[in-house]
């Protein structure tokens, strides 16, 4: 009987089926939650690894990992580690004095000229591509870091410069197409050689050059351990110049 003594309205088949499904879902809610909680617990335990006794905490197992001063020991192999810190950008004196290019027989003056020309190419290409200045500075830093691990004799300076421009544009969230980068460097080469401007043909040479740039970009990422974070000092320099009230001195600003 319903309220007021009136007979209750019989439920239709659709209403009965809907109520049955809702009750089934409510009944299965708690087991589902417990299953998810157990899965999370298992994943956390797998990430943390087995917890052994306190006495054996300092000794790694045969299949475990143990951090070392130069990397991570996994099994019987030592894998180099990557330190993402500002101190990682500072090279020791031995790497500055004896570079891989010197080991390949390249003299110091020629190496310095190649470094300067590479940075100038990155700056000029960034201007033509209308990249922000921070992207050009990032590309120059990546260029310098790479050639402190590899030699100019074994790697093309121009290809690495193009790869650093393309990589820096993606890092600083101003991506440019590889075709645009290739066209800009092609134009810069024509200006250096004082030739008439001619478009770059889409032939096999273009495809080969594009593949070489992609390989150079991968090589840069591999040698840097995918540690492409760059902390630029420009903001700090501007702050110091403002404190010293020298921000209007154009010569001092450009020299800094």
C-alpha cells in the first residue's frame, strides 16, 4: 500500500531492470575499489623492491642496482649516470685543455675558429628563423657541450649546428621544421660564397642531408645523455647591471 491508503503503482519491466542494474553496480563497487588498492600496493612494492634485513642493506644483491661514483652497477655492467645539476655544466680543466679534437690531431686555433663559426651560424640561422634569443643561446650551449665529447674531425660542424638549432627550437617551445632549417643554412652558405640565391632542390641530396641532420640530432641527445636543460645567466647579468646602475652602458651589456 502506498501513502494515504492508495494502492502502489506496479513497476514496469524497464524500471525493474534499471533498479537491478543499479543495485548490482553498488554491490560491485566495493570489490572494485579493493582490487584497485591491491594493484597500487603491488606496483609500489615492485618499484621499491624487496625489503631485506637491516644488516644487508649496504650490500647489493647479485641482480640489483648499486649507485657508484661514476654510474649505476646493474649486474656486472656499469652504466654511466646523468647528473641534472648546474655543476654538471662546468667542465674540469683536463677536458678543457685536452679536447677530443686535439686527440684527433686538430690544433687549438682551428678548433677555436670552428667553435666560433658554429655559434655564429646558429645565431644567424636563429635570426632568419625568427627564433627567440633564448633558443639561439640554448643551441650554442648544446653545440659547445657536444664538441667537448666528440671531435670536429669525425663530425661535421655544419650538420651539428643545424641539429642544435632544430633541437633548441623544440626545447624552448618554438619548433621549426627541418626543411626550414635546411633552407636557412643553404641561404647562409650562398651568402658566404657570394653566390646568387637559388632554391634548394628536393632531390636525393636533400633527402640525404635531412637524414644526416636527424642522425646528428640523435647523436647530440645520446652524447649529452638527454640532459638538455640549460640555465642561462642573462637574467642574473641584467639584475647585476641594474643594481650597479650600468644597464644603459651598451658596451658593458654586450660584453657581459
